[in-house]
C-alpha cells in the first residue's frame, strides 16, 4: 500500500492499454471443441456482432470461447468476460453479469449487491459510462452470456 496513488489520467491510460490489449489479442477467441450453450449478440448501433460459446458441466462453466467482430470495447469486454467467468458456476456467472450491467448502467439501486463483487480488470470498462452509446458495446457480450446460460442446451443441437 506504499506505492504512490496513480492519478486519474494515469489510471485512464492503464485502462486504455488494457482494453486495447484485449481487443488486439482477445483471450478465449474461437469456438471451443465442445460446447453446450451458445448465443449471439448484435449491437446494430455500432456494428458489433459476436457469438459466445459455453461448455457447461454440472452447472459449472468448464470452457468458454467467442467469435465475432466489432469495436475495441466490444471485443475487449468479451475477452475480459471469458477471462472472468470461466470456471464460475452458472448462478455465479448470472449474478456477476447482472451486477456488471447494473454498474455500467449506473443503477444506484444495485449498488449494495455490487459492493460484494470484485470487478477486477473489468473496471477498465467503467469509463464507457460517460458515453451512453458505448455502454451497449461493453455490455453486448454480457447479454449474450445471459442468453446462452438461459438457453436450453438441447435446443441448439439441431443448428
Ligand atoms: Zn461497439
């Protein structure tokens, strides 16, 4: 705790670097060899489009991957999502997703539940709150995550 506090500008630079890093080299990019759930997310306002794949076993996310194309924020958010929720239980991932969306939406009523959650690197995306049109870019992958988790796994095997 003895390190000097970073200025707001320095933090923003760090966050910008983190977002660009994840956008340029997305983690978990590609379709996993096996998956049980998937959902597509489209943000027509920006042209972001992605498909999220999950391998669930015993209600736990054993593998995760995504494909798609979009702006740096949408790709970084999907990459950070994959890094974050891989290994979580379905219930924990849904809770986390709801809390993250509420945080980006500036939902004050959700503050209490959010305080128990460590958003870690996802804090890098909080800057989009100043740009309402970009919030959809940052939350796209999270909407896809909820859609995928709420999909009946048997319904997508016919695709
Ligand atoms: Zn976008």
